C-alpha cells in the first residue's frame, strides 16, 4: 500500500479511526459502512424492533463521531461501538417495560430460496428463538448476543456491559440453559 492510497482501500480500523479523529469524514464513513451491519443486528436482536434498532444505531454512530477525540486508543473503537450499543439498548429496554413482541414476519430466514416447508420450519425456529430471547433478562440477552452472535470475548463483553468477566460467564450460562430449555422442541 502506498502513501497516496485513498480511504477506499482496505485500511485497518486503527488507521481509519486516527484519520477520522483528524477530521477525515470519508474515513469515518468507511468505519460506519464496516460496522453498521453487525451493530444493527445486535440492536435488532436486543430490542426486537427494527425502528428502535435503527434509532439506536444512528445515535451510536453520531455520538461516536462527536466523541471520537475522547477515545484514548484507536484500537478500542470497535469495543466502544459494542459497549455503546449494548448500553443504549439496555436503556431502551428498561424504559419501555414490558418488552414488546417481535413480529415474526420481520425476521429474515437464512435462505429465502429453500423449500417452502423448510422455510416455514426455519421461520418458526427463528420466531421461537426471538421469543425465547425476550424471556431473558436484558443483561443476559446482551451477554448472550455479544458472545454467540457477535463472537466477542468474555473480557470484551464485560467491558461492554460494565461488569466482570465472571458475571458475564454466569449470565451466558443462565441464558444458554434457559434458551436450551425453551428450544428443546426444535432439537
């Protein structure tokens, strides 16, 4: 890669964050494009509402842009996004008790071209999982999603939800046990 390479080239997060901190809007746009999908999926699964998830993602990226100078290590950007998203989602969940139902029609099936009976079964499984996730506490749901869907480490999750790695392990274990019980008919 040469010094004249533009932002469109595959730059690492650290370089993009450093450039964005210096006011490079295109570098920040690249970060948004890179992470808006995973962050949106986390928010959608936590909140069960596409509208709420979109609002949270927009707020997270806008706040991140405004507070980019406060980030002490360029390498911490992704963890910061996940932490901000999880915290905002938990705040939304707490503010709207009781939890709203998820419309199974909004849940995408992994393969739209599958046989209709298979697609119906997968859709029913996804609806059951979505319902089971709403039965978890918001903290358990956040920990489980960050681990199982987003592949974050226990330390990263602990930082994201402001607790200890041991507490994260416990929440994930309880979430797995509860989900396994609820999803037993689908095994």
